[in-house]
């Protein structure tokens, strides 16, 4: 449908330009110029609408990453945004290997309104001695008018043989 509208606009613009060359009357030429400007404005508005539909500015994503070669085994991640569950994932051995090789896992992708938000994350896993652990952290951030990308990094703290959370934010 978008392509047919653009084709129609292009055809109309070509007709107007051809009519401009033919019409030498001052009143008619002014009307043609006004119509041509209207078509150009409409085409600009349609292009902006198409871009906004394809790439909404409210788009947001949350990623999980783990230190390369970590001795800690990540089992699952549960995330809530403003108290509402947005994602849970249980990591298979293959997925965890991919994470510890430098991979990123997108656990959430959706639209998010501008303003302040709180992300609550609970991670379950095993420490290097094989003991179960579960840790929870919160991160408050502000979403502006563009896209917002968050990365939760699970980073080793080798002095305590535990991990800590680091958040990294990107705005577009």
C-alpha cells in the first residue's frame, strides 16, 4: 500500500511538472506550483510516517551478557520492569557457553514510554564450588524520546568468588 501511494504521488508530480512546462498562463502556473508544493509536503509527511512505523522511537531492549570464561554458572534470569514481568529465560549448557564466549542474549524487546523506569533482575546460578545462589538487583533509568538499550552484565568478582551486576545504557 505504501509503494502504491508513493507511485501515485510520483505520477502526480510528473504530471504536474509536465503541466508546468505546457501552461504559460500566470494564474494557472501559480495553481500548479501550489499543487506541486502540496504533493511534495505530502510525500515528506508519508516518508516520516513510514519511518516512524518501521522504527518507533519508543523501542527498547534489554540484553544479558556474562564475563568471558566465568567460573560461575548462570542458570536463569527473571526480569521485571516497573513491577511487571518482562522476561524469563532458563539457559541451556549451549546457551551459557555462547554467553561466556562473548555472546549477548536479548531477553526483552518492546515499546516503552518515556520517563523513569525500574528494572528488577533476579539471577539464579551456581558458584565455582557448586553452591546454589540467587541474587536480585534493581536499576533505575530514564527513557528519553529515542530508543533505549540496556545491557545487564554479570561480572565476576574473583576476590569473593561471586558476581556483581553492571548496567550499561545506550540511547539512540
